[in-house]
């Protein structure tokens, strides 16, 4: 006599198979935490550098040496850069591009490391057709947003660069959320909200950068880890 088949179990198995074939569910929460930490470090370094170069009252010569102590007062270096000459902004552009590239590369490496480790534990390839669709759905809005932000900076709208970065990143996450876990949509909406608020306070660009790319990622990563990976890691010990 054949054992009775549980219809609910069969439906759950079918659903799992369909989900694995259409959505990448092996994202690691630790990758979000790591990326957030990298973003916080990058924001802190960028703020420190601009403060040592430009902080204080507006100067006729933006390249004059800082007084003893290394700063020109307590005002934000980013504000002085934003309100300064086009030559000063152009001279600072290589540093800002290098800083952005460094954050992207380091955060990407951290994300790939933890996600690859989780993919191996779930038996999922890190570069299957679903992951490729996920990648391109994020890459296209991000590249377009990056070029748009560069144009804003070169045309003197430096205060809108960080809000635009957050908005385009949020839109990229929303666009990619159909290929992965639903929590990505929540992260995308959070980035949009932070970006919209950042438009109202352009002088606080690095603070909103740290909130959007740093704290939001860390909060998302902890949520993902507690919701999925903590249970997986505790299962063998049960």
C-alpha cells in the first residue's frame, strides 16, 4: 500500500521549485551589514578630507593653506566646496570619484563573499540566469544615475548629487526586487525616502549618505540575517 501523499507538502515543494527558478533567494544579510559598514567608513573619510581642505568661511583662494590645526573653522567642508569655485570642484572630482569607486568595490567584494558563502550552503549558483537578470535590472539604473550625478556635479549642483544617488539606488532596488526577496523592496523604499529628505537639506550630504548607504544597509542586513540565516545556522545544532 502506497503511503498517503500530503497535498500541502507537494504544493510547498512546487512553490519552492518555482521560486528558486524565478527569484534569487540566497542573498546574505551579512553582505548588507558589511556594505553598510564600508559606506559609513567611506562617508567618514570623505567628510574628514573635505573638512581639512575646505572647512570654514569662504576664501578668495580655495587652495590656500589651512591654518594651524588643519581647518578653517567649524563649518562643513562639503558646504564650502559646494559654494566654492568651479575650479575647486573640478580639482576635487578625482578624489570623490576614487572614493565612490573604492566604496563600490569594497562593498561589492563584501557582498559577493557573504552571498557566495550562503549560495554554497543552499546549493544555488551565484551566476545563474536569475542572478544575471537581477544584476542587469540594477546595473542599468545605477549607470544612468551615476552619469546624471556626474553632470549635476560638473554644473555646480553638488548639493543634489547625494540625493540623486539615493533616489537612483532606491529605484534600482525596486526594479530588481522582482528577482529576489521582498525585503529588497523595503530597502529600496527606504533609500527613496532618505533621498527625498536629503533634497531638503543639501548641506548635510554626507550625513544622509551615511544614513542611506550605511545605516539602512546595516538595518536591512540585520533584518535579513535574523529572519533567514539565524534559523539556518541554528538548525544543525537542533
